[in-house]
C-alpha cells in the first residue's frame, strides 16, 4: 500500500487554527484558571512543534518558566521601576523585564 503523504500547508493551517483557538481560551477571563493554564501549556507546545511564534496578544500572559498563565494580582506581580515593567510569576518566581516604552531611549 502507498503511504499517505503529509501536506505541509494543511498541517500548518491546522496548527494556526489551533493556536488561535487556544489564544481565545487564554484571553477569556470567565473560564477557570486550570483550563487557561492548560491552554497556555498547549499553545507553547504547539508553537514550538510547528515553528510558529506565540501571538503577541498572549505572549506577555504566559510564564516562560512554568508555562502558566500570568494574571496580574492573582498569579503574577507587576512592578514598574526605571521605565521597566517587571512581571514576577508567583508560581515559579521567574521575572520578565520589558521596557515600558520600547521605542524611547533614555
């Protein structure tokens, strides 16, 4: 029997659809935090597997250490110091430092 060939374009389209669906789950605040954490892990894994970038809308909501969701005040602490936003995950204590105004230099 002939082995079925895999269509790269179809696989990447399905991956993009899955990523957008998981993105909607992460953003939806009415869902339980466990479901959102699971979606954050899945979106990270899917993007790595299919060589896709994590969408900018959820990139700042996912901890790079524990792959959990970062909700300011619940699972993350956000501080601003010297025009740098410091987001600390309360689960794994990993910090993420981003400039508050990326285009403006000191």
